[in-house]
């Protein structure tokens, strides 16, 4: 009896001590910046984030300054964490301060001044200055670096196009350091939308870039960071580790202690890895219709799949309108009316992934066709399509040359969207269309070549900044597609520089899109519905509702990395943390 009483006493003492330790640990649950974690947060050691990256991708850098199309783990949003862009977006897509605490145009409206937050530093202890941003923009404008996103500032930043063409030095580009904390961007005339264009592109460090070249970013021995995380491990195609940057003084200090990335079959393996709690988030592009059936039938999964507008992405067909047969307007219009997008969205794409598109600008995007006025120009009408093709000289498809529809490295699931599209057009018009799913970079090289290497292709496009000048700018005659309308160009270019009359500017963009749709420069298939699946123990201010009541990690909300944390609920699951 005495022995049993002693044993009970020992157990009680152990439990008491354990409880004290747990309470003490919880009370002392702080991050590397000395901040208390939220009350429901798991211990700091468990504040980790894991993703699965695509082992088949060709990757170059963690920085958008070096590449956009070949960013490391590009579908997981863990790139560009080694620095802060000048501005960011809130959940309602309004501009908010990033590395810059404020900005304003010059009096004549032909330049913008961005004022950096004082006290920001690189992880080697050196200050972050305007010179780092200047060096980064000059790097992108230097034709020797063959930057894959140079078109972004053509016709916007002074001397940008000339530098890219090799006509002037990159040092002549209109980005300069007024002083250590002021970046000045000079434009080709008034550009009211310029601040939204610098949302991307956290800087490279000027000193490291000069000494080591852009490769320093992915070498843990050389890499420096002014962002919320720093690179500590990288084995190309195998593993990557980012750690919270203890020297970070920017606007989004993270609760997350560590981000790890492993490589594998991202398309087919992401949902399984998520179900096994090996990763913490899955993007919609890595979920199949079958996966969505599982999600819909599971209350916890369904509650934690968060749909959103994303980047207002539209998938569409396009043509080389300078080359027969697509130099004929009636041929393009015939293709537009032969596409049964309603059936394809319902039966192939899935209504959870998108809505049928009859125009380029997605619902909710500024100047988009909210009333459906443009639908008549591209609605499915096979009889009308056949009539148009006959008027173009190809009755019943007779004599129409066989076409190859080229795709941009699409996944197997999304390739089916375009196979179904080709079948719809082919069946209606009695024309031969084969589908060629090209390698991503080969497709882009062919698309941007002049003359273009793609006569008939399919691609998707989403916004780079929230203004019609961005999306419609893709279609001006100097941009990516081989189509030209002088009236369209004039409307877009005039609207781009119009200041002070928002209603007129909006109507000019609407008029421009009507021309784009009516002339069938593109044939629009679907406006995507995007979303993310999160583990139930991921929390943070990132999920606060926007003005429409939508709770999600919205496109452009990079401030979210400063609010994400892992809750105590993680203890109820077997995860990679165990």
C-alpha cells in the first residue's frame, strides 16, 4: 500500500513538473525576433513550412530579377523571399508599403520617387540602399543577361527599350538613386500605374552581383538576404532550405522558422503528400478533378480549400495574323464561333476550375465586360462558324490547310483542355488540327521570335499588376502576339497615359477590348477559378476576409509570410515534424 501511494505520488510529481514545463514553454514561445507567438501557436520549433517542387522543371534562381519563367520551385511561392519589393498588395489588391514606406510622382508626372524604410539591412550586415534596386533594374535591362521578362517595362521606363536593344547602356535606363533611401523611376511620359508595376522584383545586392554574378543567390556560401528568409541549403533538383533571417528589419518578419522544399512528381504527388501531412499547401494547378471529389467529400479538406481570383488568368487560343490562313478575319471569327467552351468547361475542365470566357479580361478585373456585351462576338454557333469559313473561301473546310496547335509545356490535365478545343473546332469546321505540347522555353522562344514561330497556339495569361494597361498591353502590336490593330494600339496607348479622368480611361480600355474580341485576335476559352488547399493547422491574418468576404491567400499578398503560423492543432496529426 505504501509502495502504491509512493508510486502515485511520483506520477503526480512528474505530471506536475511536466505541466509546469509545458506552461513555461508556452509562456516563452517566442520567435527569433523576440516576439510572442499567437496564443494558439505550436512551439517555435514546430513553426516550419514544407513544399513539394517539380523535379522536371528547368530552374535558374530564387530571384525574379534573374528569371521569371525559370524560378526555383516556381509553383510554391517560396521564391523572392531573400528581399522585399518596393510595394506589396493587400487582400483587396490595393498597394501597400513594402521595402518603400511611401512613394509619390514628381510634379510633372514623368517620374516616381520611392522612399525606402530606414534601417533595412542585408544578412551580411550591410545596409539595403537604393543602389541595390538600381543595380537590379540595370541587370534586367542588359541584353547580355537575356532576361526573360524585359517586355514588362518597354514603353514605360525611360530608355528601357533602347537598352534592351543595345542602343544605349543599361546605365541610361531611367532608374537612379537620388540618395541611399530614394529610388527614382523616370518614365516615357506620364505613367500613373507605375507603382503597381514594381510589386515584383525584390532586389539583388549590388555588391554581391558585381563580385559574384547572379549565381550568388543560390549558393548558400555566398547568398545574402534582405528579406524575411535566407538560404541555408540548396541541392539542385533535390532539396532546398530557407531559415528565418535574424537580421531582417522589413515589413513582414515571419513566425515561420524554416521552409523546406523537396523535389518529386509535383503534379501527381502533391495531393498524396498533402494527405500524408508531408507538405502544408497545395495549389489548384496540382489538384485533379478526382482530387476535388475527395476534397468535397471530406469536411476538413473542404473547409480548408480556399478559392480566389488569383491573377485573373485567362486561357486562350491565338494566331499569327500576318500569315495565311489566319490573316483572314473571317477564318479567325469562324474558329471563335466553333469553340464550344461551355461544354468544355463543364465536361473537361470542370466548373470548379473556371467559367467560360468570351473576352480576355476576367470578371472582376478593371474594365472587364461585366454585362456580357462582348459575348456575341465569340459565342458558340457552329452554323455561323461554318458560314464564315465558307465566306473565307473554305466551304465545308475544303482546301483549308492542316493546322498544328502548339501548347506551352502544359500538364497532362490541361493539355486535355486544348485537345478538346481542337476537337470542337475540327468537328464543327471539318478542318484538321493536331496538338503539339512543346517544352516551355522552346514555346516561348518561338512565340516571341519575329517573325513568330507559332502560327496557331494556346496559352494562359494572368496579370502582373492590377491595371488594364498590363493585360491589354499583351496585345499591342509591339508586344507578344502577332496581331495589329492601329485603333486598338491608339486606344490602349492613350489610356495608359491619361491622368485625372478615370471614367474616360476605363471606357477607352473597354473599347479596345471590344476590338480585340471582335477581330478574334484571340479565341478565349476559360477564366480560371484558382485556389489553395491548406493544412487545418495553418493560420494567420492572411486568411482575413477581403471586401467581398473571400478568405484566401490572394495573389500578390506576399505580406502573408509575416503572419502564417502553425497552430497547436498540429498535435492532432502525424506530420513530417514528428
